[in-house]
C-alpha cells in the first residue's frame, strides 16, 4: 500500500516538473496496482468487506 501511495505522489511530482507522459504512466501503474490490491483483498483469507 505504501508503494501505491508513493506512485501517486510521484505522479504529482512529475506533473510539477512538467513530465506529462511520465506522470500518466505513473498514474496508470498506481491505479492498476490499487485495483489489483482491491481484487486481492476481496478474495483473501482476511475476509475484508469493501
């Protein structure tokens, strides 16, 4: 989860430095990681309810 937070933070830093394409890539990777974490935890043994 910390990696996802860092990727979203990197997105803002890249936008600050006007690296638009790299920011889009970071946003895509972090969003996919968030979805993957959600999908993993809904079917894990932890039985988390979202």
